[in-house]
């Protein structure tokens, strides 16, 4: 079970770090042109903040456990990413974009799985 959770955690970390870096590094107009219509509803700073939250959350999924420094941050990062993905699903559904809500829902569910399995006596 622990190996499966580590695989899920690693894949989530890659996805969130990649998505976060993309949002932090690229201008909002370029993100919107590449299919991220939600960026039109937010300011440049808002999009960068979401990207930073995803980037730090992705790092927080693996770095504390790998270093052994404050591993309690892993489930906290996973729970925070779950909340971010709930917001993403809500935005997509309000925009009548059910197809776009699916990836956010999958990432949110997987983040929740990591959060739940890393809390409690079975953690790590």
C-alpha cells in the first residue's frame, strides 16, 4: 500500500509542480491562448498566486517526507491541493465546462487519497 501511495504522490507532485511552474512563468494572456480560459476571470497576480500554490503544494507532497524534516507537511500539502482542485472543479462546472472539470476532479480525488492515507497510524 505504501508503494502505491508513493507512486500516486510522486505523479501528483510532478503534475502540480509542472502546472504551477507554467502558471508562474508564462503571462496570463499566453495561458488563456493555450486553452486556460479560466485565467481571463482573474488578474495576473491571481493566476500567479494559484500557480505558486500549486508549485509549493507539489513540492510539499514529497520534500518533507524525503528529507525527514516535518513530514506532517505532506498530508497538509495534499489537503490544501484538494481544496484548490475543488475550486477548479467548481469554476469549470459554473462555466459549463464539464470536460475541463474532469482532470481537476481526478487530481483532487488523488490529492484527497494522499491526504487521508498520510494522516494517522498508517502514515509513511
